[in-house]
C-alpha cells in the first residue's frame, strides 16, 4: 500500500506546513490552512515538463526556436497575444464571473476550428449550455468538439484520440487529478492540473487556453505559482453593467506585456474596437 503524506496548505498563497497554523507566515492570512493528503508513490511534478535529453550544450550550439503562430482572425486579440497563438503555448485567461471569458474563447475556438480540430473542455457548464451559446454566436462547427469532463486523466485520453490543434479548459478551478486527495479548486489541485496541462501542450505541440477566476480583490484565484507555470497571463476587466471589456496582457513570454485591447459585448459576442480612443471620444457629450 502506498505511503501517504499529510500537509497543510494555505489556500491564499500555497504555503505548506507539516502542521496546522492559524496564521500563514507567508501571506499573513488567518484560517486559510486546509489539510491535504497525497500518495508519495505518485509524483506529478516529475511530469511537469518532458525534457528531451539532459546533456549540457553550449548556448551557441542550440538552434533558435522558431515561433509558429496561428492567427485567430480577431485583429486586436492577435495583437495583444504578440502576433497570434504560439504553437504549444499555455495561456491563462482570467476575469470575474460573467465578464465574457467563456463567450470570447468560444468565439476564438470556432474561428480556429475552420482550419483544425478544436477541443473545448467544459467543467462548469453542460454541453447543451455551450451549444445554446454557440448558436447565438453563430459558432457552430463540426470540428469544434465539446467535452464535459473535469477529470484531467480522462481528458488526456480523449486528447490522444482527437489530436486537436487548440484546447480550451473552462475552468482551472473545477478540474482535478484523482491522485491528489484535495477538492477541485484547492491550491494543490490548481497547481498540479496546470502543470499537467502544460506538459501535454509542450509535449504534443497543442496550444491551450485556461480559464481562471479572480478573487474579490481582483487577483487571480489560486497559488501564485500558477502564473509562473503558464507562458502568458491575460485578464478581462470591466463592469458587467456596461458593454465594454478591456483585455490586458499581464505576462507574455512571446510578446510584450502591458498591451491591451477593447471589446464591446453584443448579442453576437465580443466585438473588437479597433480604435478605442476615437470611439470613446465620439461617445463624450458635447459642451
């Protein structure tokens, strides 16, 4: 029988302790420690990245990596990404619930499915709910495949069968790995699920978008290491009472940070605003 290790993990920052603590010494939050149990025979971190060869090489002998980018057809989105989606990249798309993350990524998935197979993994909504939204957006495509599953080990088997060009995971807070005995959305699950997705993307050259929620304070829910694992972090901002959304780059290994784009929420989804300055000035009252 495999040995088990019990640790207490702060759900705010991911700090671990062999015993329960009332106050986290790392982030200072109170009552944030939850007991988590892991089988020591399972070591998910060993599969974070599938390294090919361990021989040290002079940097001058290492060939330059050619970035293969895929244009989505949404000009402002491609610009913030740095010129399109990089093959094998993993991007985190964050924002408040209801801000338009799922709607926008369904639009992107539909556009890319015109050329390749795209898999949309929904762990929050039913396939019927996704299909209703897709009809409203005009995003119905035979090569856009919807999978309702929150067990990542089962998802990986379908990935082997389908071999999609792009995968959308909606959302990281609802996915889980069965060998980690904590609930979906816990620090350990979020961290290891993100690492699992990254391994699949890098090994198979599949681009991935991960949907993530934000806390009441506006920060991305989950451990800070989540942002370090992925290649890029983008955030949707805006007031749900208004139609405009700001899409901002917070981290991007394949482009510049600080880039932003403005979108307008319509009945047909999010529509890009190519010249936001001109648009907002035109809306300004005269006098």
